[in-house]
């Protein structure tokens, strides 16, 4: 009599355990890629967030905190702000596609008495404040601690997404698809200064006017989701004994829409919020930018920072150093 038993005779638990084993194999591969696989992208620009958070945590109060997208990353001289405001500055900005919701969550528990939060937000922060896209995955890939900035319900999906992308990156390395390991000329983690400004781009030449990116604004100026997020930021700032100043982004002349700026100011005023200065003062020639309408070169960066200094020191809300 044969002692062999067919799989069909071993019962449902046996079959279930076999199915579970096969299901766990892909997960085990993904976990291995998470632990030992390469980063998703050879461009490590978003890895710059780690140093920004370290500085935000290390600085005491009072300090100046800049938030926003790349209009702030590329277009602010924080060292000049430090001299004018007599306080250390941390520029937390890096990418507008992270969304205002993410930027607000970054500051949780990091503000203190006398802090000044300056928010020169891109127009997308008003029209699309809560974002969920690949930029979040890239940021988490370089700094897994950032997953705490995400809604709890989204964390498993984001964690799995990064694992899958790392598996894809592993395959690219093994297959030889990734051959060029040279860093990007300016989108790189070591391109930031101590304060968090990107400085690796300052020697770039003006972008040809025919190739200058022009912004295509959405029809909606302020999405309803913006208001609870900005109110939450204001409450966080107030509880910390800090001050919030909403400011204009620096934009290229070809992308400036006077009517849109006026409508945004009016929408804020109707909610009891103000925005510092006039958008027209932050409009610079296209030749001051390169590759996008928000990325300022060296000269434009200084002009934009000086304009912000003038508006801050003349506002009566912010105390500037003696002699300014």
C-alpha cells in the first residue's frame, strides 16, 4: 500500500499554507529591496529634506522658518534674512508638489515663542493644497521618517509603493539599465547651503525666452480644502507664540496675471487673512529665471529677497535689526 498522500487529501489547511507561502515570497522580495535595494532615483534632490528637518529640530527659538515650493528653494537668500531679522533661518521648502498639507505637518511640534513663519506659497498651494503623488514616494524613499507626515490611512499604501519602486530600481541596476551614476548638475542633496537654500544653480545662465515655461493656472484660484489647512497652520503658530506671514511667490513676467493676484488677495481678505506686499513687486523679467517660471538665478534671487526684506521691515509686524 502506498504511503504517499496527494495534496488533495491533505486538507484545506495544507492548501491554505501553501498559498500563503507563495503569497509571502513576493513580499519577502519587496522587503529585501526596501532594506538593501538602491534608492528609487539617481537624482537625490529630495534627500535634502533630511538636513532641513535636522536644522529645524536643532534650532532654538526665536528662529525664522520658510515654507513653500521651489520658488522659495531656488529664490531666497536666507543668510541675508538672518542678518536683517537677527534670527537663524531654516528654509524648509523643496517641492510644491508635496502640497501645503505636508508643509504644515512638517512644522508640528517644531515651533516656539518668537518664531517667524514666512509662507511665500505658489499658486498651486491655494488651488491644490492636499496632494498625493510620486513626489511623496521619492521623499519617503530618501527619508523614511517622512512617512509620519502622511495620513495614517495612506501609510501602508505609501510604504508598499516605495518597496515596489525600489524593486524596480534593483532590476534596473541588475539589468544594466542604470549606467550613468553621475549626480545632477544642481538637483542634488549637496546643493543646499546650511540654511536650506539651494545654491548649486546660482551660476546658471538665463533660459532662452522661447523655451521658458509658462504657467497654466487652474480656473479655481482657491480650493475649499485650502482654508482648513491654512487655519490649522495659523493655530499651530499662535499656540507656539510665533508669527505667520503669508507672502507672494517670485514669478516670471510672462506668467504674471494681475487679475488672478487681485482675486487671491480678495479671497484671503474675505477670510480675515492678509498677504504681505503686492504681487507686482515680486514679478521679475523672464531672463532672471531658468527652466521654470519659479526658479530664479543669482541676480533675481537677490532682488526678490531684498523686496521681501523691505516688505517685512515696513510691515510693522516683524522686528528687523537696528539700522534696517
